[in-house]
């Protein structure tokens, strides 16, 4: 082979190498098929982990939602219980009102046949009070003697009963403001009457049913202080606890209910106190 031919071959080889070198370098820089598959697999695994994390979060939210729904149902159940207790309480109140009215009616009728109550003269519109009798002709001497005559115990009792019945009738008819005004007047005029504890109790009740819990609390507390041996002590102690409960004084209410249950076991008031005691929020029972 001649030198010229050898030079031609070398030049052709050099030219080919120059042309193929960039392609070879680019091919070497590209990832292999296995590497590409591995990258895709890593991306899929990352996506799967993200999906799994999202599913776990959704499951956690569903559990929290179910727990909150359970709490809502529990609170609704407590509300229903309290509403039922309130209804039962008013049924008990209504029954007591009827019983008191029935027991008071014969005494008021007998007394009214002997004397005209002073409350009827002062307030003819009072419910249950007889209208004042028409004045009859009498000598001045007779009228003067009648004016000087002292009020007998029977007449005073009848006067107190009429004033009490008038206030009680307004309470019965749902006019709690007027009932409260009349019961207050009764207690101011007859603080030592046998009906004074009852008047004090229904005065507190008239405040309680209108949501004046602090005033009602003070009234029931004053009843228990002034008339500790009255028949209304049990009911007043129960209502004292009710007022404390409504004012969110849970620790004090709990103490009052426990005192009632211990002092008057087995009574209707003790059962109602136990029911309300169970309704006190557990987290607040200690303070």
C-alpha cells in the first residue's frame, strides 16, 4: 500500500471519529433504561406514600367527626333530660298549687261568711276575694263602736288568707310579676303569719320561673334562714340548688343537693336533687 493510500485511510478514520464522538458522549450521558425504570418506580412509591398519608388523615378526620357526633348526641340527651326534668318540675308545682287551692278554699269560705276581708275592700279585683258588702243604715254610736272593736284572731286569719289567695291566684294564672309584688306585700304586712313561709317560697318561685335566678336564690336562702322549721324547707332547699345550678355554681349546687339527699332521704325532693346532681358537668363538679 502506498503512502498516499495510508494517509487517505487515516484521514477517513479521523473524520469518522470526529463525527461519532459527540453522539457517543451524549449516549453515555443519558440514563439507561434500567435507571429510567428505577426513577419511575421511586416516583410511584413517593406518590403511594403521599396517598397513604392522605388516606390516614381522612380516616383520622372521620374518627374525630364520629367522636364529635357522639358528644353532640350525648349533649342532646342531657338537654332532653333537663327539659323533661323541667316539665316534671312544673307538673309537681301545678299539683301542689291545686292541692293548696283545694285545702285553702274551705277555710276561706268559712271565714268570709263571718267577716268581710280587708283585702277585698282594698282590692276588689283580687281573684278569690268576695266583693265588699253594701253599707247598711246604722246609728253613729253603732258605727263608732264597730270602728273601735279590735280585730279578732279569726278575722285577722281570714284577712291574711284572702291576701295570700289573691297573690296565689296571680301566680296560678302566670302573672308572675304581680304575684311577686303581692307576695312581697304580704311578707311586709304579715311577717309572722302562718302563711309567711309559703308566701316566701312562692315569691322565690315567681322569680325562678322568670329566670331571675340570683334574686330567687336570695329569696330561698332567706326563707331557710327565717323559717327553718317550715314545711317549705325541703322544697326551698331544692330550689336553692336549682338556682345555684342555673348560675353555674356547680360546686355549691352539688353540696346543696347532697345536703338535701342526706337530710331528707327518700323524699320527692331528694329524688329530684339526685337527678339534677347527675346533670352537673363532671369537669365542673370539683369547682
